[in-house]
């Protein structure tokens, strides 16, 4: 993970925090931000997390290299408990999977603490 070594996003966020400039982070791995989230509590930062599949095994086959959806949801829960606004982006919206699993998807999003989702 480049961010863990280079801290480029961290450094930019510190500048934006200093001037109170709003920013939205779009990611498939909210665990990275969670590692240093305490440094940004109260900052004008929102996160947008992509999750296409809410089944770890299916996601493993399709989203090679991305962390499991269950790990994303756990990180989202931790971030929302720290006061960060998190939106889940169900994208791509894969049919018929999304309709067949709509109830599970919505329940997962709700229990994560995310304030909503988009497709």
C-alpha cells in the first residue's frame, strides 16, 4: 500500500484540515484512513466507500486485491463511531445480484453506521 509508505494522502489532508477545506475521500479500503483517523477528528472530511458485493467469497473472485466487504463494513463502523460521515457507493450496481440481495445490502449498510448509500 503506497499510502502506508508515502503518507501522501495524510500530508494533503493535514494541509486541508489546517485551512478547514472540505474533502471527500473515495476508496475501497477505509482501513487505511482508519489507521490515522484520530488525527482528523473534527476535520471537514467525508468518506465514500465502494462495495459492489456484500459476500466476501464473491467479492474475492471479482474484486481481486481489494479488502473483503466485511472488513470494509467493520472499518466504516469504526469511522462512523469516531464521528466521520461515510457514504457507501454500491458501484457497479450488478444485476441481478443487487436486487436478489437488496435486503442484505441495506441491512449491512444500516448496521455499519453509514449515513446512506448511492448506486
